[in-house]
C-alpha cells in the first residue's frame, strides 16, 4: 500500500471515530445530565428548600465536557497508532535451573550473564556465603534477568574457572581462617537463671580472634542449635551462612548445608525465651543429618558474612553422643564429659 493512501485511510478512520465518539458522548451527556439534575434537585430541594444548587449542575456539565475531550483525544491517538487497542499480554515466568559462579557477591551464569536472585518476597538473596563457589539456582526467570528462587541454592564447591568479565584480582574467595578448639565439655543448666544444656570448648581463643566468637551447641530436648557467642564480625539480625563437616585434613566432606544465623534476643522464639546468658548471641538450628555429620567429623567448614572459617573440632565427636543422651533423656552417662 502506498504511503499517501495509508495516511488518507488513517485520517478517514480518525474522523469516523471522532464522529462516533461525539455522538455517543452527546447521548450519554444528555441522559447523565437529566439524571444528575433530577437526583440533585430532589434531594437538595427536599433537604434545603429554596436554595439554588447551581454549582452542582455546573460541575455536571464540566464533567461531561472533560469526558468528551478525553475520549476524543484517545480516539485520535488510537487511530494514529500511538495507543494500542489490543490488550497487552504480560510475559510469564519461565522455570529455570542455572549453573554459575559467585564472584564479588554476584551470580554469573556459565554463559556469562549476571543474575541477582531474589527471595519470594522480593528481597535480594545474599550470595556472600557462596563467594568463589559454583552454585546451582532454581526458580522463575522474569524479563530483565530477574530471578525468583524457588529453593535454596546448591553449592558444588569452589569454581574451577574464573567467571567471564570478573577482575581476577578480586574474584577468588579469601583464604579460610583457621580456628582451633579443645576440651569440649557438657554444661548442665543453671537453676539461677534461664539456661539450657550446652556443649562448649574450654579453649577457643582463635575463634574470638577470628571474629566468630565462641562456638557452642545447646539443646531443647531433641532440637539442637549452634551458637556464636560474642562475635566481633558484623552480622545482620538474620545472616545466611553455609556449614559442612568433614574428616580432619581432608579436602571434601558432607554437602554444604545452608543455615541462617539469627540474633537471639531480637527474635521472638522459644530459644530466646529459654536462654539468658547476657551476651550477644547468633544462633542457627541444625537438623539430625548435619548433627550426625558433625559427630563423625574432625573439621567444620563455616562460611558466614563473606568469610570462610575452618574449625578444628578436636574431641567434640566423643562428647556429642553423651550430650545427645543427656538432652533427650536426662542421662548423665559419662561424668568425665561434664563441666566441673
């Protein structure tokens, strides 16, 4: 079709639309105006006899004029192609599983795309605990590379290659800080204040120096928690982390388990109501599989707030079984394992 003919058709279509809209609007205005005056006159004359309600009628006329101008303008724009008449169909989420590496707190897919995963509530997911690791994320991909997680990321260990476009001077994860413990003993709860059974080491000066504070375990019957007491590293009230157990001096162990360390006294939980140690404490609940892995392990790998720690567990495993039986059954099986 020639350009001139197309422009002529648009003009004709615009004129027809304007005439149709004007006629329809005129009929609407007359009906609406009559109804408005009838209703207003009856109600106002009844409640306020003798008063002329000119303002209301003027507003009704002004409303119809505004309506006419707006509808006519819309018709012109639609005819000219500036306003789409067909409904817009929104892009639907696409389920995706993507493998990539975390560098500088950013997920970089294997084909080089930077993606910032979010939780279901829209908050950006904190990837710092996975720094320098290959991660698999599963969820819904939205326009603009927005990604909503449907399940926790899966950590597959250190990245084998540097993600494309990442500065090699800052991409690798920092070397893990080593923490040594020793002399693990079971603490019976005090009757003088809110307290719980605890498993804690006599020696852990390096943990304090490293910034994570004292690593301890507490229980409430068959529920177990790992505590960081008086950490000096800055932690948010809800800080995601990763923890895994392995045999001492070996390269790999159990699969990393995501944990969230929460500020004990800023959360309303059964644990916070049962423990009053007058200290800054962050805690995370640990399940039975992880507890079993720790029992058989020699080292504990902890990733928290962008840093990695290797914690030597020393004689923890030999005390953990006694601790469990004391927590769940109240049995003092081996007095030598208890605090004196």
